[in-house]
């Protein structure tokens, strides 16, 4: 379970028979989204951590979306900065329970569901990224 960013966007995702289809339409955009700050501050880690990772993924995705704007770029960059500097965020994937023996399976799953992006993806690059994140290296570290 996660707190979903989908409430903020004009996109939709529908999963049926283990397959997800997505689309975008202005007609599904909300007029307003309200979150209770107290509720968000007391979320259990089992909800807060996946929600934060989901937020990171969506903020990164917004930076190369085909309909991005200077405003969405600024918002996405600020979201990434805020999440990265959150004092309550785990510093390493091993803190979230990922085991190094699971890197190969995670890389396979990543490649199986890979969508076109700004750079080519290989099992070796996914495994290297996982290893850096697992050990707590900051983003962009080599």
C-alpha cells in the first residue's frame, strides 16, 4: 500500500490480468487534492517507505515526460531534493530489507518490464545501480 501520486495527475493506470495499461486525459485530472499532514507524518514505515520510493520514481519520470514544462521540471526537481534530504529516509536499500543475493532477480524483473527511457538499460547497469543504492551511496556516486 502506498500514498499515491496518481491523485495529482491526469494519467491513469489500470491493471487487469496482471497487465497494466496507462493513458493520459485531462478529463481524469482532479480539481484539488488534499492530504492530512498529521496523517502523513504518522504513516507506518511499511506504507511510508514504498510511498517515498514511488514518489522518487514519479518525480524522476516527470523530468523526461513528453508533456513536461519548465514548471513541472522545477516541481519534480524540488520533490527529488526534498525526498533525498529527508532525515527520516533510509540511506540504503539494505535498510529496507533488500538482500544482495536478490540483485539478479531484481535486474531481471526490471528488464522484463522496461519501458523506453532516456538511456539504454542492461542487467549489468541495473545490478550496479542496485549495489550502489544497497550500500547507501548517494545518487550519482560512482
